[in-house]
C-alpha cells in the first residue's frame, strides 16, 4: 500500500484527508497517462455513489481529466461493479468509482480500475502519488486537445441489461426484500428484480446525500431481518453504499453471511461440475464453521489475507471461480472482476430456484463457531508476532484445539495492534485461549 492508496482506493474524510485538489490531480495524471503519453485521446468512465461530496469529486475528476486532454464519460449514480463492467466491455482506458463503500456519508473514496475492470496496479498508483506530491510534472492540454464530458447513463443501462441476463430463471411468485442502503443500488436493484418477475419490496431507497449506510444496508442488516419476517418474504438482500457486497436474510429472518454464500454457491457449482479445481477462495477471517461444512461437502479451499483484492489475485493466479469474504464481497470470475452485490443476490436466487429449496435450508450446513477476537496494542508488531515464546503459545493452543477450533494471530494493517482470534465450541473456551496468548505477549514485554 502506498501513501494515499490502500487496498480499496484513496479513502478518507471528504475535504480533509481526501480533498477536491487530490481529485483534480488524479484526473490530471490519468488523462495524461492514458492520453499524451500513449499518443491518443484518453477515455475514462466515472461513477459515483449518493454521498453529497461525490458530486464535488466527480466534477473535480472531470476537470483534471479534461485539462489533460481526456474525455470523461459520466455514469452518474451507479455501483462499483457497474463501473468495472463498463470499463471492460466499452473500451475505456480506465474507470473511476467515487465511493467510500460502507463508511459514513462524510467519508469518500476514489477507486480506480484498469481497462479490464480490475483494481489498478500498484505501480500506476504509486506514479499517481508522485504527481500528487509534486515529484513529477504533467502538461496541460491546449486548443483542440482539451477534453470534454459525455453523459453516459447508457452505460448504467447496459449493465442493468447484463445483470438481467445473468439468470435463466423467472422470479415470478417470489416475494423479495431489498435494502438499498440509501446508496448506489437504489438506482438499479429493484429494476433488475422487477424485470425478472419478482414481487419486490424495497427499504432505504431514498438517498439525501447524508443517509447512506445510516442504520441500513449490509452493516445494519437487523432492519432487513425484521422487514422480511414482518412481510412474510421469501428472502432479503442487503447491499452496502456502492453495492459491491451483499448479505442475505432467509425466510425465517436469519442472516446469511458471505461465508454461507460461498458454501451455498460453491456446492451448487460442484454439483454441476462447474467448480474448477474443486476450490473456494476465502480470507483468513472466514469462520471455522465454513471450513467444516466445505470439508464435509468434499470441497477444498484457499485462504488469503483480509481484503477482496487478495481474494481476486489468488483466483486469477490459480484459475479459481468463486471466492470472497464473510462481509459479503463475493467474486464470480466467470461474470465479473470485482465483488458485485446485486449479482450475488441473483446467484443466490438461482440456487433457491434450481434446487427448489428455501434459503434457510441451503445455508443450514454452515454452523458458525463462537468467536472471540481481542486487539492488543504493542510496541512493535513484528517483534510481538515473531517472538518464539508467543509462537510457542499459539502452537500450544492450536494443538489443544485440534479439529474442534482454530487460532489466528495477525497484525493490523493500520494500527499498532496484534489481533488474537480463537474459534471453538464455546465462548468460554475462546476467551481462555485468547487470554492465554495475550498473557504471554504481556509477559514478554511487548504491550504498549
């Protein structure tokens, strides 16, 4: 990760850690990088979520792009996966999504994808950072070289058509609840489900610039749980602010997490001979209950660092077809190069209809193990993590747990913190083993 760009773009509080000047410079660099440097007029597609500051960043990015000679195609309010899709299929040099995903309204972010709809490579992001910091210079366009903006709502409509084409099943007679999180999904999700024949009930589809993710969406799924039960719906799907993730609610009001989704769709793929390599890609934070269920189903798995970026990299390198995170970032590489919340909900509907089973029955084999995670502030993360006695304590816990649980000790990517997590048969067992390891960290003098 660089100075500004992390695993999910340049994110921060609007006009504080991420300001309009940053956006102008990002546009300036990309317009030049894909234009004059490559001896052609650059084409860049831009989408945004419903935050008030997204309009400011949209115009700032367009200003920078046009000043460097690029044409900016504006999709307006749309989802992150739609920008990824359109950048890939409509011959754009790159795509930009303005969103801070599940963060509160006062935060925002700038996410850049390449012409294949994948997260931008580290080398290019580091070059953008150099320009932001004034280490390199970029010329302005003049006369006929100056760029323009193009209204490109047609791109969003094309993406909607693509989603509708993703299933061969009719949703007729299915009563479905959608929580749009007052975010990007509000322009798209209902239309897709309606077109497929569902009786659709939507909540949190009235964005005002300030209510995105506020007590709604995948980060506050309890509201959709109550809604599904009260309305007697067949299922519910909750998205986050930019709709690149999805969590589900079954007909009984139970939450169906990303781990459940990986199991349900992974098994569906295996049964049809579509699970290439017989593997599902997870992160280290997936629940032990998922791995037990996959083992029982005869499905293998890979584990990556936390972050959908690492899941996708593993999938591409090894040719795997499905992967994701417990938070609902699910990637289907046959259909998309990024997590797509609406696509995920359509795929879960597909399994329900193909197997003629309710979501509760499909997800039942994944029984979550109790989990305790504690953050320990330390003087040095590497010193604490690599201490031989700490490692010995971790090995001892792992041996005692055997196949009844697991322990995970990892460094925070942003804080001076070691995270100690145990999953086991009861909270009491988890607490005991977590505290045992923390005690050794303290006894060795690593606590801050």
